[in-house]
C-alpha cells in the first residue's frame, strides 16, 4: 500500500510516516517546509512544494499512480498565533486545503484522512466529549478545523470523496526510535513549556488557575504521538471497512465522512502533568499561577469507544512514557536537526538519563521504576 502524506515533514506527519514504514506501508511525502524539517524526510520519497500546487500534485500522481489514500496533516497549528493572525490561518488551513481536495479528486484519489482537532468541541459540564458532542471552536485555529470538516462533508455529498477526520487530543512525546519529534525548541503547549522551564531553571507558569476543573488548572487528554501514529495506520488499513464506498449522490449529507476521536480517555490537569513531570525528572522547576492566554480553553478528554470499535485501537503508552520520550528527543534534537544524529533502534542507544547542553550530572531523568 502507498499513501501520500501532505505535511509529512512535520511533527505528526513524520511520525505517521515512520509508523507506516514500520507497517510496510510506503509513504510519499509532500511538504513545503514552512514548519516541517528536511531531516524528517531524509531517505524518504519527498516532494518539496505546496499542497495548493496543482501541477505538482498531478506530477505526484503520475509518478505514483498506486497511491491509494492521502493523509492531510499540513496546517498551521498554534492557537495564540491564530488569534493574532487569523487571515493567515484561514488562507493556509482552509484556502489551500480546498485546492488540495480539488487536486485529489481530479487525480481520482477519494480516500482522505484529515488531521483534525479536539479543539473544535464544546465540552459538557464533566469536560468529556465524544464524536456527537457539540461543535463550538473557540479560536481561529480550531475554526479552521471545524470548517474544513464541514467542507469535506459537503464535498463528499457531491462527489465520491470519503474522508475520515481524526480528531487529535493533545499529542506528546516523540517517535520512540527518535527518527523525529517536535522541531520547535520552544513549543507553546504545557509539556514543552515545562521542559523549557526545567532546562533554563525558570518558573513554569500555569496559565489559568481558575478553570472549572478538579484543581482549577486546565485539563487535557495527553496521548503519545506514537500511539496517534499507530491509529493512522489502523485507519488506513481499515479504511474501506469503516467507510465503505457508495454512491455519494444518493447518500445522506455526511454519508462520505466519519469522525474519530484519538485520545486516551483520561483527563490530566496541568497540575497533575506537573506532578507526573516531577516523578520523571530530578530538580523540577518552580511553579506559579498566571493569567490565561488568548484562545485558551478549560480543555476536555474523550470517550474512546469509536476508536476502539472501528479502528481496533487503544493507546498503549503512558503519560510518563510520553514525558520521557519528549525529554529523550529534547536531548538529541539540536544534533538531529543539524543532521548529525541517526535514528535509534533501541532505547539504550540514546543516553536515557541526560539532557544535552547541560553539565553532566546536573539535569537527569529519574530511572525507570523497576
């Protein structure tokens, strides 16, 4: 099987590409490197270009007529940035995606996995959601995801398109073999800010201490990025079973689309994330409450029945393992992005208890519990 991954040089896309390779699926990658990294596509089939470039898409399908499905993971994803630059987000995430879908249909490709987001939901009082929960996105970024899901539904009703929207919760960690991870050294999510505070010896700010959660801090469903990647492989392999082909012209308006939440089903507050981080590292950073950021939400966690039933998927990696893999990636990121590091085959290939750029012995991970 061969799959086109739009955005395959990014955090999610590159990890999915690695999982595909491990499963015997051949990825063809399209990425303009606006946020992706060339190191993540080394030794892979990669086209450097934009998802809106119809000439390039035609070339890809001419050279790879056996592409059976497409994963659309190309997007801008920073919530605070989307508040400051909404037009850019609508142009990149909506306008270019419309062009991409048109190019796919013209080339006869009608299986699409879409990287969507749990940020589109309006959580209920218990802060849990499933695929039937109300949609009420609270930021331009989240609105681009909700809008594109509707665009895909409308397109599916008028064409033979079949689209599965995988609604991610909060990915953390890195490919356990460290083939890729977060390229951004200063990610805006909570774990990234925790790692930065730990490495720099500065305070970690809990942005928003007054949410309606059990301890006042925001709540998230942290899912290991490798578990997410495995879910994509399951969706590709089961695509025709979970969303059979049919005459979309006579189907219900959403007959050619399906949404699946990808999370652990367990909510973790920011204060609980801090506690988990402290269980993994020595000398954790000090913590202080701070005001909410633009676009912040209380958060939510998912009910996982649909992913289990349709994909046969359950997350296997724990929150602590996600934190550890994020730290392991942070230790090699600069060298990896400079082209000096190689993927690893086993955990012991990487110094599991040291963080690069710091004096030996001053920043360590706690050993794995026996």
